[in-house]
């Protein structure tokens, strides 16, 4: 199975590093998905949600506020200013990380609509994961 | 008897020094833990952003394409003016930590003078500033009080001055020198060319086939990326240097404590010898006094 290596790093350390099936990124020109063997590209990211499809089909979600991504054939490197990984086994842990993700998105003063869209996406994805 | 008193006073004084150095060591150990954590967390990001930039530099150099912002990436073999940003500590008592950085800067000055290259110094940290002021070497910028309390904003301010001059064409190269953290007991002098961005040292055969497609507004992306790269490198240099400073001080204070301990041992021996001597003298005096009474 084809996978690509995804790394998400912030000034406060590495948030994510693993082989994944695909990843959807919030580009400054719009959202785009990356599958293995993608053409190489360097681009800006805006505030939003990084949707990661793990090898086992589950989804992981990371909220970022601003950053860059470097894509080449089999690796994706995200350099984000701030990132919050939404994860956790229990309901309370997830809601806690959701809260910090919301704060992160709000801190850059994006419009309420954009935040609402992003948050609803996060919630949708976290729900599918639990099933 | 005066001798005895003298030695006792010395022992007391050395013991006090020992107490001070031990306390300083403990303080540094605690501070080191925090600084080390900060440096470790940022290292991943610093390494990654350098990787990305050097890859771009490599590709731009290879294809000579676009010529976007080429001044940032093309190596100038005969620079006329070099900016050196160097980081020292604000405080002393940390062994050879500051001197190592200063030596590196002085070597650079000497080499550049031979090649008739103008070097402008931007100093961060009181110790470096004090040294070059004393030597009568002119400093372009001096930032005191940043090394012991680094922040991203201050790093931005420092590097912006250097980069602005580079963009304006006043300098051809910016070099950053700091003494970095290697592990608990050793430091490592790091000298890095910040601009022009250096391509990776090892050749990148594996990825040389693929091409980087700058999207619309490629320049904008590169600008943002470059700015981040400069700022982050400066910031990382500051926190790396702080971690190294604490580890150096911890070690220096450890050595000082051990030396003081040794010194106390020697003095105690001398004290006991002097005491014995005086007892013997007294005894002889008493005995000879008794003898003469008979």
C-alpha cells in the first residue's frame, strides 16, 4: 500500500510524525488533498484543519493557524506556527483539545464563520473516527 | 598562635566560597532543565525549516530558474561586506563559554582583514559587547539583556536589522555565531551562513529529478518562508545559546566547588600540623621548666 510520510512541526515541537494514506491541507488558495506520489510543491497554509487519513482508515485532525507545507513524492512536511492535535481516547479529552483548537483559530482573528466551518468539520471527523 | 588563627580564617573563607559556588551550580542546573527543554522543542522546527530552505536553494541554484529572490540563494564568492551576528551570555562565571564565541569572531575578523573584507559586528549579550568595547572594536548594533531572557519578538528585531541591510545591498553575507548546546557537559560552537541560504552539504541525487513548481505568487510564499527562516534561526540561536550557557556555568561551578573542597582539605591539614607543632612546643617548655626546678 502506498503511504506518505507526514510530519507536522511547530516552534514548540513535533506534533505529528507517521506514515499516512492521505492528508487534506488548508492551502491559502483553498483546501487541497495530497495522496502518495503527489507532484512536489511548496505553498502557504492558512488557518484551518489538517485532516489526516491514517493507515488503518481512521482520521486524525490537527488544527493549525498559519504555516507552510512542502510536498514531495512521498513526504509532506508542515511547518506551522501553532498547531493543536485533536485526539484522545475519551470524550473529555477530545472536548478539551477541541476547546484549545478553537482558541488557536480565534487567536488569529479569523471570521466567526470560518471558525464555525472549521470546528464543525473537526466535530464531524472526530465522530466518524469513534465509530 | 597567630598562624593558627590565620589558617582558620582562610578555611572559613574558602568554605563560604564553596557554599556560593554550590548554590550557583544548583541554580544553573534548574535553569538548564528549562532552557534545555525549550531548545529541544524548537530544534525540530529549526532543523526542518533549514532543510526546506536549503532544498529550495539547491534547486534554484541547479535550474537557475525564475531568478526569484536570487540574491538570497546565489552564493557570492567574493563578499565585500559581511555582517556577523554573534551571541554571548549576559553574565560571566561560565568557564570558557563566552571566550570561545569571542575567539571565533576575532578569527573571522582577522581572516577578513587579510582578504580585505569589511566585517560589521552585531553583538548580542553583555559579555561580547564589553569585550569588543574594551578592545576598541566598533559594534554596529549591541543588544544587551536579550541572551538571558530570549523572546521571539527580540529575535525578530535583531535579525530584521541585518536582513534589511542585506536586502538594501549594504552587505553580501550574514553569518551567525553562537555557542550551542550539545549535551549536559559540552557545548558546541556553531557558525552558520544565514544568507545567502546554503544548499545542503550532501548532494540530493534522489530528489534531483523532481521539480518544484512555484504556484501563483511563488515569490510571496518564498518571502514569507524566508522571513520565518531568518527569525526562527535567530530565535533558535538565542535559546540554544542560553541552554549552552547554563550547562557551561553548571560545569564551571561544579569545578569551582570541587576545587574549594580540595583547598579546604589542604588548609585543614596545614591547620592540624600547626596545632600539633604548637602543642609540642608548649610541652617542651613545660617539661624544661619542671626540669630546671629540680
